[in-house]
C-alpha cells in the first residue's frame, strides 16, 4: 500500500501544482495589465519594476483563493486519467478499495488544507500589506471613500468616535479626528490632528487642535488650544485600522477575531466581519471536500478523449463553489444569518453532493 499511496500522492501533487501555477500565471497577467495604466503616475515615479513587484505580492492572496479549485481540477485529472488507462482498475485489484482510497485522498487533502491555511493566515496578509504600502509609497495614500474609516471605542466615562482619513506609506495615519462624548451622549471635545502614529498603549497625535465644549456651570463656553503632541490612550491597534481601511478577507484570523471583539465591546455591528472570520476558518477545509468530490471520477468509464469533458466539468464545479461561497456571504450579511452557518453552508452542500455521487457510483454500481 505504501507504493500505491506514493503513486497517488506523487501524481496528485504534481497535477495540483501544475494547475495552481497556470492559474497564478493567468491572474498575474490580468493584474499586470490592470496595473499598466498607473505606471508613470503618482507622487513619485511609479516604474514598471514597482508594478511587477506589486503584482507579485498579490500572488499569495490569489493562491489562497484558488487552492481548493486547483485541488479539485488536479485530483479530477489524475483520477480520470487513471480510470481511462485502466490503472485504477489494477489498483483496485491490488487492494485499493473505496474506503482506503477515500482515506488516502483525505490524508492528502489535509496537507492541502494546511497549505491553504498557512497561505491565507500568514503569507497573504503580510504580502498584501506590503503591496498596499508599496503602492501608497509611489501613488499617494491608502484610503476608502471620501471620509476614510470610522471606528468607535468606549472608555470609562467617555465614548470616542474616531475618523482616520488615510494610511501613509510609512504606516502613520493622516487627518485623524476624535469626537469625545460623555455618558449622557453630549459632545465634550473634538481633537483634529494632521498626523498620528501608533505608540505603546495608544496613539501619538501630532499638531493637534483641541476644541472643548464646556457646558457645566452657568456660562457654557468653547475653548480651543493647539499642542505639538498629544498622547491618547486607546486599545485600537494598527491591525484594526487596517481592517477598517482594507478588505477584511485579506486579514488574518486572529486580527479579525480581535476586531470583532472590539466591535462587540463598543456596541457596533460585526455581522460582516463574523462571516468573514468563519469563512477564514472553514475555507481551508474545502480542500477536503474537493478531493472527496474528485474520487467518483475514478469509477467512471471513459471513451477515447472523454477525459477532457470531465476535467472541464471539474472546472465548472470549482467555479460554482467559488461563486456560491461569495453569494452566501453577501446574502447572509443582508439576511442576518448565523455567521458560522453562512460560511459553512457551501462546504456542507458540496460535501453531501460528493458523498452522494461516491455512494451511487461506488457502492451501488
């Protein structure tokens, strides 16, 4: 059995790597073509080498998104080719029964699951952050919309609504505004800073203009002052600001969990980020679903040239899984479904489909 496992593992690994490399090359070309109009523009000259580096840094994110589809197509190709050449029939007579074949592919699927998790939780967030900072260095800053990102934090006797206009290439925040309200909900002060940096235990506001609204007493008044540096104690970290300014699917699972805890502690809705958190948890497990879905192709009867049709069917199945995964995320956010069920539903549906196909083709036929 070691020889059989070694044969299957070698063939599947080579096929999956080939499919993944083809997809990455295709997406690299598309991203590079999309980036070409930005060459020569920006604050600093944005050269072709910077554009190539930026597109290269996006590859880990594409690898994370495409790994389940590559696993499905690569495994279907190997299983169908073994069935077409009657090699799988020989393997079956050598002791490779349905249960043992399923366990063999599941063990290989665990390896792909670990690779997908590592790519999505460690490699892709770091590479995407470096890509965004590289682009901001040559083209300006990182921002969303006209007003930037909004965050909220409750402290002992005050509530702060924080507005960050953009992130600078050096990691600092630009055009920061703090709106402080007391326990009654009345506005107490507004602090506007041209620049803010992250410091231990808080933020360091540079060139801050502070406006205080003093309503207690017989004569309400407004006081204005200017300070070169102001230290503001807060638990809002750089990762939380990055989540608010960048797409949450590019963040690590731990960063998303911390940001969800922060939103819940401050009474803010976290449905979108909870769905994305559970998608980060369940998405690597879809590699297990894909190898199970590919196993029934080994029990089909092929004619000459029929393998191409089945591989194309595998491509359509992979694309449908990717689309269904995104659709469930949007619908679950709109309909306020349970986040874990929204994220797990596509994998559960395709698991049932693969097990049903496996039972019909193997056990009944």
